[in-house]
């Protein structure tokens, strides 16, 4: 196994040297949210799409891992920590490709680890147009704790004719780098991504990177300039920062768009960065947007009134959903909505439904002082797990009995799976050790069609039939 020394980057711009292990191809799916010392593990993932060719898009996946949560063990040369980031790209529930990042962190003293230090990592894939699922898992190789994040992503190829902007990469730093030395180097720049997308007074410079394609490039077009305008909007669409860049000569039909914005004066909340590029030859324009967050402890200490509809990680997702998609998503929440919420939602229009979800999840945020809603993330994760594992030709996984139990009570602590045999129908027994001092759920494939039905549970309020095997499972 070959090791190579590179410079490992933190998102707070502090740089140290570590051992880096080149990618391997493997995957372990484990879901856990408890890290060393009993603290919840954190793991942030972000995406950007760039033009590759007429049939494929270059997808970059960015990871942010807090250094202080990685377990460091005593070694002969000081202390050693190590973790893996394992990523699967799936389509139609089948794995298309994978990537594994192995990172080793060696330090002389634990005092070198300070709050705010974060590892920045990156994986890249070439993908055709379509819808995909991205599974990213962080594993602490010392404590064996892990956390898995699952995201849906749509890939759309870029035009080769119309002026177009790529996705925006938000970064913690960008600097000139003519010689490519690391995975973060491209087009003469070293771009260290900020997958958290969180800025504030302690990290006031928001760096951004994008690529503009298809400038007019002929005898007249190549001599004409282009111009980039930068805007920052709050979630009500109001401009809070506005910068009109200088006109620049085109370097060719494609150009890199990058820079930084001082966001120190923005208050805690969620914002949208909008880049607009104009080709002054034919006055064509194109734009791209990216959501980011401002988090200042001082705002909270002063008890500043923060609109929870602004501090929300999925506003961008809801704004991209049409009414049918919003209605479908609301149906998936039926196990945790009350009668009043159902009545209100039925009376809302498109924008009202989008705002409903923002308010709905904000009211259930277990840690409202942070931009991310852990309960919302967990519930959406369980929806994906249910749909991937329990969907049949009759219903989606979240609608099934196993899906309902999963969404209400989470992943079981243990699961017994019994296939169909000569005298019994296939069934599953789920155990929850901490639910009411121990609760059991029994699901049986009663009709032998893959749709497992809940026939017995020891949980109060659920169906109970101690003779479930005789009544439902026996052939």
C-alpha cells in the first residue's frame, strides 16, 4: 500500500502536514450519530457540477469533517487519528461507482486540535444526465463510529451553444496555484471547498468559484469584454449586498469566475449568492445561485430575534419542487403531522406550501441555535432507507408498515429476518431496546408478495397478537 505526503487542509485556513492514503474501492454502510466521548458526529456534504463533455457532467462532492471529533490514539511519535470517507453513486438502487478516501492525522500533542478546525475533502465523478442517489459515509477508524448521509441529485448536461454558468463552489480559501499538486488545484487556482457553507464574523470571507461556458469567440466576439455581477439576497429575495465587477477581456470561450465577498456584517441567517455573467458582445446573460449560512454566536448571545424560516438548510430544495412534489413530500410526513397541520396545508398555494415546510421543521428543530436541523435530516434519511428497502409494486416503502415503524421509531437495534420455508411465511422481527424499556415489532409477508404487514407489537398503541405465528405466519 503506497502512502504519499501531501498538505491537508482545514476550512479555517490553518494548514498542517499529514499522511494521506490514496482512494480505494470499498464501501461499508453503517448508520450512527455518536462519536468519541459520546458526542454526536458531524459530517457535511456539498456538490457542484461542471461541464465535462456533451454527454457527461463532472460532479464534485465536497466533505467537511470536524477535526476534534476524530479519535486520536497515543502512538510512538505522538498521537494518531484516522478516518475514511466512503461514497457510493447509485441509480435505480444499483451502485454505479464508488470512491474511498483514507486520511491519517498525526500530531505531537492533543493541544494542536482546536475548535473550528475541519478537514476538507473531495471526490469527483463523471456522470451522464439523470437522477442519482449519493451515499456518503464517514468512519472514525479508531472508535469505529460512523455517520451516513444520503442525498438525491439531478445531473443535467451543459449546453455547448448558449452562455451558461456551472454550479457555484463555496470555499474557505482560493489562491493562485499554477502547478497542479493536489486534488484542490484547477485552472491555476487552489480552491479549498467549504461543504458546511457557513460563514460569519470568525470566517468573514466567502470565497466562490464557477465556470462560464460559451462566450462569443470570433473576430469580433473575442475582443469584447464580459462582466460579472455578485449579489447576496436574504430569503425574502431582498438584496443585502451588491457588487458590479469590472469588465474583463475574455481569455477564451470559457472563463473561470471566482472571488471573495466580505460577509462579516450579515446577521445570523440563510442567504443566497447570485452570480450573473454578461457577454458584452451580444449582451447575453446567465446566472447561477447558491445558498449559504451566516452564524454568529454574538447574535444569539444578544438574543437577536432570528426568523426560523430563514435559518433553514433546505429552503433551496423546497424552492425547486413543484406543487405535485410538495404534496407528495407532505404525504410522507403524515406520521408526524397533526390534524391542524393537515387542514392548513390543504388550503395553501405553491409558495405557501414551500413556506409551510420551513415552519414545520423549524418547530421541530432540536437545536435551533445551529443552521442545520438534525431531526429533519434524520427523517429524510429514513424516508430514503424505507423507499430503497421496502418499496413494492403496490406501494412506496414509506407507505408500508415497515416504513411507518421506521419513520416513527427509527432504525431498530436488532432485526431477525426469516425467509419463507416449508411451514412458515417470510417474516421480520424488529427489536428496539430503549423504546418503552424494550419493544418488539413483527412483520409478516402474509400474501407472499413482498409487502410485509405488521401483525404484532409489544409497543403500547400498536396492534398486539401474541399468537401471531399461528394466525399469520404459519403455512
